[in-house]
C-alpha cells in the first residue's frame, strides 16, 4: 500500500512508498521536476544508463532525455511506438544491443515512455545478468497511474496479450506531471480510463473527485493530474499491499481487461496504430463487464448508468469499433491470460464482475468468477449495437 500521507524529499518532489506484498519502492512525483529526477537517478551511481523508449517519445522529449542522463554515459534504445514493441523480437534486439554497448551489473535500465516501453524495460532489467536496477519515468497518464504501480512486466505472444513475462521491482518511479500536459488528448484520456476503473471496481468514494475533474473540463491541468495520480496510487495500493503477484485480491485490477484486451487486439489487427488506445478499450471492457454483472443481478440500473456516465465523460464512444466483430472478440477472449485461476469449465472464461460498485463477485477468496460465452456474447451484442451520442474523442 502507499504511505498514508505525502512527504517531500529534499529535491521538492512529493513521495510515497509503494508496498506490494513483500516488495517496496519509492514513488516520487511533482511538477516541472525533470532536473530533480536526473539528480536522483545520478545518486544511484550507475556506470551507464539504458533508456528504453519509443520513437515518438524520443523525438518529443529528446531534451528531457539529455537532462535525465546528465554526465552519465547513456544508450537510447528506441522502436516505433505500439504493440510491435512488446515482442520477443524487439526484446532480443534490445538486449543484444545493450550487451554490445557494454552494460554491466552497475548499469541502470530506465523506462521513459508509456506502459509498453515500461514493460519492455522491466523484462530487460530482469534478464540482464539475472537482474540489474530498473527505474521508471512514465510520460503517459496510463503508465503513471496504472502500469508502474505493479511488479508485472510482460510482452505479447503470437497468441495473445501479456502471455510472456515476470515480476520485477523497480528501484524507484519518478513522474513529472508537466510531461502529461503536452500529451495528445487521445493519450491523456486513455490513461484516465484506468483511473475510472479504480474508482468503479475498488474505490467508489473517489468518484466524486473524478466527476469534478471531468466537469471542470481541464484534465491536463497539473492540479487535476496530481489529484488523479495520488488517487490512483491509493486505490491500486489498497488491493496489492498483501498480494505481490496480483494473483489474489489484486485480480480486481483486471476489471474490464478480459473483454477490453480482446477488443484492443482485434482493433489493432484491423486498423494498426489507428486502433483504440489501451485505456479506451478497457473502458469498453468495463461496459461489457457491467452488462454481464447487471444480467446476473449484481449491478443495478443506476450503477450501470454510472459506468456510461464516466466512460462517455472521458470521451469514449460506448460502442465497438466498426472494424471489430463480436465473434472476433470472443475468439481472442478464449485465450485470455487469466485462464488457470479457476477450475476449467467448458465454454466459460474467468471474469472480474461487480456485485455493486467497489464489491467484486468472488469464487472463494478470488475476485474472479466463471462466465459463460453466451453471457459474454449477449453483453458484446449490446455494446456492438450502441450508437455514439458524441464524436469519438479517443479512438
């Protein structure tokens, strides 16, 4: 869990200690603090920094990379942005390049970008010499508010998403919310969809604050971003403090992800980089889960309406993309990476569902239940038939 109160270290950064099971690491965040982050990284006394990023981020923030490196020798490993980074081919290429460049056990791998570079960097750090130090510097809301608040590091297989991975702790996470203020609207809102997941599935008491941020219409303001970041840390930490590997209580963080990952994969197969961003796909996945929960007598009509209020408030069109078919989504869901948590049953898939906001359905101690394919199809059919009430903002 995160410490109960914010502190300020000597650099002026706000700090929390993130505890995930038996692991812990500091999370430092603030505004306009890239120089302070660079100084903090230098205190680790690395012989080389290995930045893992993507081409878009490297071009947009080249000056920041130079500031973070300072006088420390640095290698920048970049790749075209998108899911093509999360492959064994890219991982192998980056590892070989780093080794040829002379990295040692004293080197530090620094992820600089969104969740995709973060996952790739985490696996690299874990594999190099059986483990070198890892630092995350997220440049997107979705990375800062979700993916770095986990020990999970994974890449995709040819079958599905996040099938190949491990668990690895960073030395620290550093976030400058000023970096988010220049994000394209699509990326900014995508990250806030993961924050919405935390509110709906874990901490509904934070919904009032999220509504205020949405109503204000200025989600990119540093004040809003700092609140969103702090609320995300609190919500996610609440379910991982006793669950290092997110295999028990932490599974609630998968709310919306079973259908959402499948929608994301199908849309990217059809439209490439023009496909839905991760957070928007997860938002649609939450609507699918909400409809299944409602059909089972869990969520009320009003609670399903809250899902739609928040999702549309974040600019997500509550409908399947035109390029995505229900049968395509069901085929990908069949290979979801949560298989194995529950005893196998024919024609069922493990799902996180809600009895009410913040209260997941359970099988024993797990916030996970088997859902029949016909139930999933019925919920997907509802989403497929939705018509947009407003122009698409994130897809």
